[in-house]
């Protein structure tokens, strides 16, 4: 493994979501008050229903580990739906093939449409929440579409 360090340019630092100091502050908070920290982090997702409790843990017999009790979430709504009002035409996925001349820019709207279409195909084949789906595809955009479609209907993918 290389020990080479590539410095981040000033322009990239300006565009970063957080700097080193903010990261260290967040890390400290995650250790000192994990419930408050994760409650705030979870606000970034599009929840169908909120939680009554951030976390509950017990490491005795029986072990209990619960996060975001009573909450309801479909992660694809956070990945796709919430971006449509303002970013429908923006690129969601940039794909480059093995040949650098082969590439695709897929917008949020196109990705959303493809995921919904694939979810409907899976449902028409009888796939439902809790089912397991094995996906055997190369690293192409359709692989991401298939995975998101499984998540959208609540099926587990491998």
C-alpha cells in the first residue's frame, strides 16, 4: 500500500461539506451524546414516520439493540424522490464503461423512472416485501436500478 499523501486543493476544501475541525467536533459529540448526534443525522432522511426513541441497547441476556423505534423509512425515497422537485434534471449517476469513450449521465428523474419501472417488473413476477432477490449483473447502471428497485419494494438483494 502506498504511503503517498495527495493534498486537497484549496478549491476542493472550500466545496467540502465539513472541514477537519467540524469533523472532529461531530466525532466528539457522537461519543459524548450519541442519541442527540444520531437524531440530528437522521433528519437528513425522508422518513414516513418519526421515531419515539433514537436508540435502546441492553447488552445482557437477552441482548436488545433497537434504533429509531417506531420509525418508518423507505430509503429510496431519500435517495430519489426527495430530489425530484429541485434536481430532477441534474445528474444522479455518472457511469463510465471499461472503454472511456462509453459513458452515461443519468438524471434523478430518469433514475426514478427506471427504478419504479423495475420495481413494477419485480412485483409482476411476484416479488414482495421480505423476499430475497439475487442480482447478477456487471457494474452497469442497471445494477444500481435493480438494487434500488428491490429496496423500494422491501425485498432484500444480494
